[in-house]
């Protein structure tokens, strides 16, 4: 945190006028005015705040849970996979930063056709992918020195985490359940954010037979032999331990 703060103190005003960003669609996007940003994806919002650009955020999506001030102080355009073009464009953004996988496709097509630059940030669930997000957002904002400083701080944290992880002698088998779907657990397999978080924490994903999220039956859960079931706090929509 101190290193990140020092990044903000030592870097002057950043500008992204005329900057070209190569995004997740394998396209070059030219950014002339980054003064009003709609941030779609909790990671993007967190990075913008960490880089000191909260005053430029015109709106965020429902996954922008951290810092808490984001959803408290900024207009909410809805869940990242259920966006409406009117909700985004109605905030009159000069730039839309959206994580890869945002949707639906029809909305993204409208946003692409609009005059507002749309940058899709790659969604790669790995340590390298996290650092790359920071660097890409920093580049889009014309703040590469800030982003480099923040990336260094995060890389130092990840290095400490690797040291702690090496001390784990018996990894816990964890099953992550997003929700219940027709009485079956919607569980995270490989290549998901939950899978990466479990591994970063020194655990083992008990569900390793598929990629993404799929409903699993009771027999599959027993066969997976999880030591712990992990879920996410989503307010009234949270999964109960009884379920």
C-alpha cells in the first residue's frame, strides 16, 4: 500500500490523448479523451482507483465491489454480462473500459458501433494476467509509470504469497460453488477466477474434470472429496450453508 501511494505521489498528471491500445479483440483502439470512463469489470474499477483515476469514472458495473466507494458513489450500469447499451451510453462516456467476456453480444456490438472508444481488457486467470491488466489500463490512461509502479507492488505481494504457499504441506481440496441450479451445484472447474484464487491460496480445486462452470450432481461432489465448500457473498442471493 505504501509503495502504491508513493507511485501516486511521485507521478504527475497523466493524459491519454492520442494513445493507441491493442485490446483483447486483437484491435487497435485510439483514445483521445479519457476524462469520462465507464468501467465494466471489478478488476478494471479497482485498478483505476489504485492508479488514482476515480474522479474520471462516470459509471461502474455491479461487479465493482472494491473499493466500496465505487458502487456507493458511481452510477451502476448493471451486471457485466447483462448490460444495456442505453445504460452505458446514457452516461455520455468518452471511453469504455470493459473486461473480456462482458455482454451480451448485442450490447457490445452497439457499443462498438458507437463513436465512443471501447477497449476490451483481456481476462486471463493467472498472476501474469493480473499484472498485464494493470499495465494495459495504465497505458490506456497514459499513465505507464504509475502502472509500472503498481505492477511492481502487486508482483512483490505475489512473490510473498509464493513463499507462504511453499509452506503448505497438505493442500486443502476446495470446491467453489457459484449458486444452485435446479437443485444442483454450479461448480467452478479449471480456467476460472475461482480456480486461480484457490491455487494462489495454496489449495487444490476439487473439481478438475472440465473448464468453466457446470452443474454437478451429488455423486460427482462425493467423488471430488472436497474438504471445504467455498462460495461468494452476494447479499440476498448468497448460497446458504444449509443448501
